[in-house]
């Protein structure tokens, strides 16, 4: 496979950071919904996760790039009424919020799910064996509107051993995967499911069905736009495509000129990018990153780009954790320069910093001040009065000094 361009590792980082929206330009005026929509259109997918140690993860990528914004803006975009809604939930990169414009690109995945393909085997088996239960649940949604599994579980009638909460949840998840229901809203964090025609604009639903090849090419182009530069594995992982789908589609995109093959210093595999990429001379930005941020969710790419090995330790026994329970990488300029274990202690009105770990060669004074600024801004955004340092490390002592410079604590 011939290549037409090559990049140093620094250039690849700059391409990636710019593509992901880390421009360093945070508006001094309040962030409006149009800016949020533009960013999510660019990213293509914002991952949802249930852990609420700090804030639900889907809120963090926007804060990392745009600064302080009102949570309600994202809520309305995801689950609002009428024209307020610009996003939908589906399996993008795991459970995700995606722009409505991408709904047609996901319909092939829904059709595959209906055949029991590319979904969890337990769910596929349920869809094959429990169609009576599935249809009963769908009939309830059709008759009653947006429903969660919890509300169905209060029904007194039962139909065999499957008609309990687990069966209802399985049925709703199968219907969701196949596109027969979609997420209309959330109650707390529980999904409320309704028919797509009551949620998704008719102009979207009535678009002609794309072939699998067309949709997969569209997803790979989205991934290339959002990543800046990436290997075949990087690009297919963005929307969880399989290699049997991604490899021929990438070859077609290269042949058509929509993508070009390139090399990145130190990468063993060839990479792909949009034609004629513009590499910034430098990227000046600082941000605390969600563990599920699209900049870092492909861990091997994160190591190749930033020489940063990152593993989430939520499910690791406490005595085996190296860095902490809910650790946010700290991006400073073109490095991931530290990691911070954070918790929102809402009852006490404080953002608790349980651990600070600097990455070699560490943070200079300017970098440590930038971390302090980001922590203070995050506390303000979350409505917390102060930043509480609970870490005995030398890095935390330096951070304490930086926080004092920033806010007088």
C-alpha cells in the first residue's frame, strides 16, 4: 500500500487534537446550543456511561472543549421536545449520543441486529426465542408511549418465567438494537423507550435506506474527520466496525480519493487521513478528560500518540489500584501530563482530589497552574464551592500552592 504523506509524531498529535476540537478557544460568553451541536456533529459520537462519581460522563467532553456550559443544553439536545432534539441514542462507540444526521448511517446496524448479528449473543438468543415477549413489550410501548423497563415490571400479569424485569429489559434492549424502539428520554438514568416515529423527525426516517457499504464508508469518513489521522484499527474502533467491514471500505475510500494513506513516525501500521490535511504549528490547550473521551478511548492509540498508558480502575479491587477509582487524564498543550483522581462530594459542596500523579517529565509551574485553573473551573461548573486536596503526594503540595495563587484558598 503506497503512501502519499508522512507525519512526525508531534504533527500527528496536533492533527488529532485539532480534529477532536481542542483548539484552546473557550468563549468568554455563555455557550449556546448551536455550538454544542457543531461540536457533537464533528465528534460524531459522545459515549454514555452510568458512573456518577464526578458527573455523568457524556457531559464531560463538552466541558473539556468548550468550558463551562449549562447541562440543560445537552439534555435538551438529547432528550428535548421537537426542534430542541438534535441527538439520538444508539450503539455508536458503545452506548452513545449521536447527531440525528447520522441516524441513516446506523440503520444497517439495526437490520443486522434484527438478524441476531453483531449484538451480544444472549440478546440475540432472546430475540430468536422470546418473540412473544418482545411483541407484548412492543405493544405496550405502542399503546402507552415512552416506557422504561421498571414501569413494565409493575404489571400484574405474567406470561411464563420470562415475564419479569429481566425479560422486559431484554425485550426493550433487543427492540432498541433493531431500531423498533428508540430512547425518548430518561428518568434519572433509566431509559424511556418509544417508537422512532414519535421521536426521530420524519425527514430523517424517510431517507432512503443506505447500503451497508455506503453507510460503513460514511462512518469511516466521520471517524477520519474526528480523529485527524488513524490506523485502520483506530478508524474502525471509533464506531465499532469489524475488520471484515472496514478493510474493503477503506480501500474504496482511498481509491475514490476521499481518504489518503499516510505514515506516522513510530507507528508500525499505515495510517489514513483526509486529503490535504492542515497541521497546526502548535496546539495550546489544557483540559481534564473523561475516562470515556473520544480522544483517548482507544487505549493503544493513546499510547502511540501520547506515550500514555491508561486503564480505568473502577472495577479493580481498591488494594490493587495504581492511580485511583475515577481518574481523569490532564491534557496540557500537546501532552497528557498528569492524571487526577476526582470525586464530586455534593453534600459537602466540594470537588475532592484524592490523588495527583504527574507524568514524566512532570508539570512545570505554568502547567501546574493550568491544572489548578481547570479544577477550579470544574468545581464552579458542578456548583461546588471549593476544591479539597486529599492527596499527600508532592504533586498535590505543588497543586495546593497553585490553587492558592488562583483563588486564594
